[in-house]
């Protein structure tokens, strides 16, 4: 894969996912996904398992629920936590990609 197309792969996947296209049409770049979700693992654990009062995020919600929760954080809805500030730093497409890693398999 050329250097030009590699960074676009996650965006293409997210766009297809949000438009209802089959997920197998374009898989997320595993390295890009790891970089994107690296900040999550700092608090929620390497596998998203949570610990010490920080909730688990791995396999606890469906993809749609994960995206909805993150969107609510972005809009300052729900219980105020650090997540309200963190979530504002991610685009809608990036949140969809995060759901690919942490959401419960459908």
C-alpha cells in the first residue's frame, strides 16, 4: 500500500460504515486503529478491561451504543467526567473506528 493511500484507509472504512456499506468492503488499518485508540488504553487498560474505578469499555456495548455514548460525551450530556473533554477531540469517523476495536461483536 502506498504512503498516500494508507492514511486514507480508516476514513474510507468509517465513511462506508456510517453509510451502511458492508464492513468487509474496507477493513480499518490495524496500526492506525491502535494509534487512535492508544489514548483510551491509558485509562481503560490495554484491552479496554477497565480497573480501579475506570469502567471497562471492551465488549460492554454494541457498536451503535458505543458511538452513541461517545457522541453524548462530545455534547456534554450525561455524567460529567474527563470523557466529556476527551471525546470532543475525536471526529465522528474516529469514534466509529474506536467502536470497531472496543464494541461487542455483533
